[in-house]
C-alpha cells in the first residue's frame, strides 16, 4: 500500500500506468466500477490496510493525480475509476465504501479540481444520503465497544460538520468561475430540504433500535440544524429558505398514523418513533427546546381562529397529537425545561399566535383520554398564563392585541378543566387574579377593560356565582370575540384525536355534538351542563356573589348611577379631570425638547413631564452622540430649556439629574453647548446655584473631554455629634445643606489635587535654591526617604505629565485641546471682562445683576478656570493666548475684592482661587518652554503677578495656609523664569 501511494505521488507516464495503480485499491474495497474488471489484473491488497489509507489516497488523488490526469481520464471514459474512490456505486458493497472520508477530503480540497469536486459531491449526496452514511459509520456491534463508539462519534461529528458546510463551499468555488456550475441538488434551499428529509428518515431507522449512542448522534445532528437556522420562527416565504418541519411534517404525520388506518404492528412502530423523538428532544438544551417548539407551531399553519367546525377541530386535534408524539406529554415531574420552553414560547412578548395554535397547545397539554384530561398539566399551563395575565406592568404597558391574545389563551385553557375541578374554584379566590381585575377595570382603554370584565364574568360563572358588567350586546369584532369566548367549550371527541377510525366515524360523532348557540350579551351563561337556571335556584344565605345590594325606594341616599349613566360620565370631557394618558418615554431629542418647552402653569402634567425628562434626558443625549445631526440641531434648545427648568414639585434627584444632562450635552456637543453655557452664566435670570451648576458642568465635561478623571461628588462625612437634634440626618442634611458648601464639595479634590502637584514641583526648585546648605538637603532626604529628582538614589518619581501616568485618551471628536481656547476659556474670560466693565457703569439695582460679583461665585468661577487651564496645557495656543489671558484675569479678580458684603473668609477663598490659577499657568509654562514666552512677550504681566504674590505672601503669613502656599508657589516659579530669562527681559 505504501509503495502504491509513493508511485501515485511520483510523475506517471501513461494512463495505463495510472489505472494499474488505482485498480488494486478498488478491488480490495470491492468497489470496482462495471467494465473495468476484465481490463486489468492485479494481486489484491489487504482490505484493512486499504481502509486505513483511504484519507491519504483521496488526498493524493485530489492534489496530485487529478490536476494532471482529469482531462485524459474524461476523454478515455475512465473518470468513474477515479470517482469510485469517493462515491462507490456497487449495489452490494456501496454502504461499506469510503463515503464519509470522501466528503471530508473533498471538503478540504474542493478548490483543487473544482469541476470534479462539485460533480462528485452532487453524486455523493444523491446516492449516499445522511441516513445511509449514518448506518455505514455506526455498523452493527459498534455500541458494544466503547472505543469503537468514540471513533464512530468522532467520524460522525466530522461528517455532519462537513456536510452542513458544503453548499457554502460550493458557492464560494463557483463564484466568478464560468466552468463550474452549481447543480440544482447543491443549491442552498434544495440541499438542506433534502438533508432534512434524510434526517427524518434516519430517526425512523434509529427508532427501531433505540440505542443511547444512536440517540446521541442524532441529537448532535439536530443541534447542528438548529445552529444553521433550519428551525425558523415562521413559515419560509421563499423556496431558498429551508425548514426542517416544512420538509418533514407530512412524513411525521404519516409515521404517527394520523392520516391512515392503523394496525397492531404500525401502532408499535408509531410508539417507538414517538419515543425516539421525545428522547432526542429532551436531550437538547433549554434554548433549543424553545426554538424547536416555535418552529413546529409555526409549521402547523393553523389559521382557523375561533372556527369550531368539524374540520377545524380535527386540525386542532392533529396538531395536538403531533406535539404529543414529538415532544411528549407534560404531566411528569421531569419536564421543567419543557415547561419553561412552553411558557416562553406561548406567553412571551416575541409574538402572538393564532387561536388555532393556542387550541392545539391546550389539547396537547390536556392529553385527553376517554373524555378525561390531565388536570395537573393543565394547572401548570394555567398558572403560567395567569402569572403574565395578572402582572401589573403587563396590564399597563401591553397592546390591545396582546391583551386579547393572552385573555383568549387564558379562557381557552380555563375552559379545558372539568366543571367539578378544584382548580376552577382556586382560581376564583386567587388573590393576584382578584387584584388584577381591579387593575383591568382602571385601565384607560375600554377594550382592555373588556378583557378583564370578560374573564371575571366567566370565572365567576364557572364557580356558580353571578357577575354581570353588561354592555355586551353591541356589534363589532370586539364583542364577537367576547361572545365566542363566553360560550367556548372543548369537544374532545375531535380535538383529542384519539380515535383511529376513519373519517365517517368522526362525521357520525359530529352530528351528535353540535356546538351550543352563543349566549347573548348581558345575561351571563354558566358553561356547566345540566345545572339549574338562576331563576329556579333556591336562595342561599351564604351566597357570596359579586352583585350589589338592592336598596329600597324610600332610602334617603342618592341612588347609584346605572351603567349607561356611568358611560355618559366617562365620555364627558369636562368631567375627566386628572385622567390623562401616561407620558411616553421620549426616543428623539425633539420629543425631549417639546416636553421641556411645554411648561405652562395650568398644565396638570408638568410634574410628571418634568420627571420623565429628568429620568431619560442624559442617557438619550449620550445615545444620540455621533448619530446624524439630531444632537447638533437640538443641543442649544435643550441646554436653555434645562437651565430654565425649576424644581417646583420637589422631585427626587432634580439637581443631580439636570446637571448630568447638561454635562452630557457639553461632552457630546461641546462647540455649541459650551458657548451657550458661557452666555447663560452672564445673564441676569439665574440664581447663584444655577451659575455654580453651569460652571461645574463645564469643568466636569472638560475633564472628560481631555481624558482626565472627572470630579466626583463623594458623600459628605459628618462628624460624630453628641446631640442628634443639632443636625439633620445625613441624607436630609446633604439635601438641605447651604449653597456655600456645594462648590467646595464639587471641586475640592480636583482643584486641590492640581495645586498640590504644582506645589510639589515648586519644592524641587526650592531645593535647588538651597544647594549651598547641604545640611538642610541631608535632613530633608533622611526625612522623606527618597528624592523626587531623576538620577538620584531611592524611588524615582515620574513626571506627572508623563505618558505612563496619563489615563487612556478617550475617542472624542473633537479633542479638547483643539477647542479649548475658542469655545471654553477665552469666551468665559471675555464675558467676565465685559461684565466687569458694565458693572462699573450701571446701577446694580436689577435682579441678578450683581450675583456674579458675589465671592462664592467668583471662587467657583476661578476654580473652573483652573480646571480648564490645566486640561488645555497641551493646546497649540496655550502659551500665546490662554496663559496670558488667564493670568491677567486672575490678578484682576484676586488683587481687589469685588464683593463688599463678603466675609473675610470668603475674600480669602477668592484670593486663593486666583493664586491657584496663576500657579497652574506658570507651572504649565515652565514645563512647556521654561517660561520663555511668558517672560519675554508678557514681561510686565509676569512682574505684576510676582509683586502681587509677594505682597500676599508677606501679609498672609500663617492666617491662611492655602493662600500662602499658592503665593509661595507663584513666587518660586516666577523667580525660576527670571533666573533663566532675566537678561533677555527688555527694560527690567
């Protein structure tokens, strides 16, 4: 065998030599085509050696022999000699041929000799269907050997994988090639339809043996079909869309003996076939159960609705019997996964089934035998339906079509119980069911209210009680639907479909089981046969009916309104005060803007509308980022509307949610929203808290846009106090805390962190200045244990702006450094200059005109400038534009208090914030160009800031540590710039 393989890989001179090498292999396999037996004679090879070498032989033929010899073989008419290695056609020995390995080999090398591969695959799939290959792999006796079972399982899995991917492989090979034409049998729809038919035939063969290893192999095949989408949720609309049950359902119905007469032997085979199906289905995972059940129900194509004719009932019975035969009964205790699949399929929100499917499912679950039903299984089904039907959110949010569907499902299932069943009474006194009736009756849609009223009347009637809401006599589909369900009953003579007689027998039964006439509207009908009418029933002192008490005509009370009067009141628009529809959740920014714009004092829904806006504004804005032009068109309007929004109804989380929405607007649309916020800050219609919120929003969004950690608002830690009456509980204290504490809570960590890092860098400069005092340096080094200077011993402290310490930049468009000056910092500074100019020339008697001069607002304003300047230090125009503008504003606001009514502590806060702005600007300038631009081009400003900081340092002393520290940092930075560029400063 090895010699033949070696010779096949070498160049072959003549066609006769090739045939001489191929014939012994085929002879050993007993697959020599007709007409070649007498042409060549050769000693046979051991069959086991040949079977072991089949993959190598096929690989050699596809890769070495066929590229050279395919055309000569075809011209000589000897191509069947090569095809016999892949698709042997010997009638007696065909099933023992190398077909599984052939599919795998061609699958791997289909691109080589594509014309031969495609035509050979077509013949393989025609002559060797999947059931025939399965028999070849799982030969008799395989189940007794564990090792042989493992090998067979591996071969089967490889074969299933290759067979299921063949149409895609063939389509890829034929694409762009005129010589390779896809055969009809290899087209996607036709191929998988034939594959499903063969798979169903395979299960019929397996059912005759019912071995575990065979069941496992079929479960693997079915799971592969599920992954390929051969179990669609709806009937295919095109022939190219294959469906397992569409292709096999007629055969399945015939095998279950639903269309033919039965005998004892056929009953046994039908039972074995059903056992095989149920065993395979139960071995599938839960997700596959739901997919398979959904596809099976849709393949029934039951569009009979409320039709109760004999033909319709037989269709229901046939579908129920198929469900029972393929999936099994649901009355056992080991069917929890199947119950989950049934509940998710029938009661889920993904679709609404026709009433014919509902009736088939009820007939399947009821499993009627001789007019008795499985009440345990029906109880589980009813519980699943009632759990959804009584859900408050379902009642409020679902559409009318869903209400009618589930109510029909509920009442059809309820009607399947015998009249004497305890489940009927248990449902009537079930607390969730009773409370859900009130929920239905309070619904705004009258059609939905009808669903609850109909269910309540029918359940009460089955329990022997009297409940009549009235108003059922009108015409229309709504009332026809209600009347049909009110008189609904299951005729198990047809829907059970347990009789195996011919159609004439069913016709005789039908003549004796005509349906009862539908009841008229207002008089409730009890579905219990043979019961006495209400008129002849004796009075019962314990009657717990739901009818109202009768009142005497002499009563002084006002009589209760009749149903017709209630209907008139309900339709009167002048009396429907406060009964409006719930405000829907906005899905477009235009809807959000409309909710914000419609803010009238006489609007009764303004509180609910404001709450909806606050709950969904931030997430809606972030979701619209980068999605068309919707955000750009509505950003300015939304910003102004949110700023003008007032908490007139004491809504929970009002300030946090509004600020979150504004921050989202700045992050997602910075160019427009930042300029809008700057303009609104300097208008006179906002309070101090509103302005602080705007400044905070700008700072937080700036940190996010620049890729820096955003400031958080940590929970305030309150000191432990001896007398609780001196302070509110923590939650209320934080809610009603004074506005003076808010800006420090928001910016304390961020601003102090920025300043602290700048001061640490200034300490290094101080260390350089103290170089002439080694004892001081030695004492500092011993105390710290290490130094922050690069190149010295100890732990090396990386630069704060190094790439290793920077957080990962976020993919924002545009980057903050490109828009910082034009849209954030310079507009904010220019508006402040204009405000300061106007404040000196006008009378400060207008509402809100002097709020910006308040010390608290000034502190927040300068803190915001500090955050913005620190985030823009890498901008191209930082040295030329941002740095001098921020320095000049800082010295102006910090050198002279503008709020005459401020306390000394508040003025010190403004001074500290101004010094921090100057410190951050100087720190950035020293890092970028060692202060060259600021020292040489803005010398006067630099000297003025130095003199101001020196004066603050002399006067502050130990009274204000933060101001002293910031002033010292400014002085050290300015001295470093003067030491380096002092000689180049003209005039100084």
